[in-house]
C-alpha cells in the first residue's frame, strides 16, 4: 500500500488540474507516479517539466530510456523499470536491447560509454573524475550530450526515489530487477 496516497485527478483544480491534463495528453492516462508526486503541484511541475525539457534534448528517447532502465535497476525501482521498459519499446528499442541496458550493457560502443558513465554517476554519487568525462568524450559525445546524460540520471533518481520512497503502485507490466542491491 502506498505510503503517500495518490492525488485525485478528478478533483484536481488550478495548476494541478492543468498539469494532470497535460500528462493525460502525453501518456493517455495519468500514471500513479505523477498522481503521487502530484500531491504537490510544484513537485509535479518540476518532474513533468524535466521530462519535457529532456524530450527536446540531443540524446533522443532511445538512449534516454536505456539510461532510465539502468538507473532504475541500480536504484531497485521496480516502477521505473516497468515504465521505462514500455517507453523504450515505444521509442523503438527492442526488448532485448532494453534488457541489456538494464544490466548496463550495449553492443554499441558509444551507447556503452554513456551507460558506463551513467552507472558511475549513480553508484559513485556523482563523485567522478576528469578521466570519466574524457572517456565519454572519446566515445563521441560532446559537452552538451554529456550534460544531458547527467540530467537523465538526475531525473531518474528523482523518479526512482519518488516511487521507492512512497511505494507507488506499479501500473505498467512488471519487469524483474537484475542487479543485487
């Protein structure tokens, strides 16, 4: 049972209602994560705005979703793992490629470098080195794209923490976590 009850979409008003309407339009419904963080219109705006901003970025949805499943697995967030597996497949990433990304693996060396960097950011709590940044550059990412990798990690930590901390009910097909805690 969730530790924080989801906001009632039907009784929402003002900014909260406007944001729920935008989310409804984007997702075809309001996922439980947004309902839960939506108890605060400010937090909801921050989260949904973060998704919107990164959706306009250079990395693209495919890599963003691969980063998301990796971060979800590291942080043991079953909700985000389930949601981003679906979203990744909708973005055109195969189920096999999403499963590999969940384990921090890619057959593409450039994507592998991004996943390695994302994993280091999460596991080392952003305590990385100049060599870590240079490795991503050497793989072909520019500074704008490297900044976006970090932004994807940060967004996914926000969503992971929301779902894990508040025990949000999963409303996507469940995917099994892979890594040990």
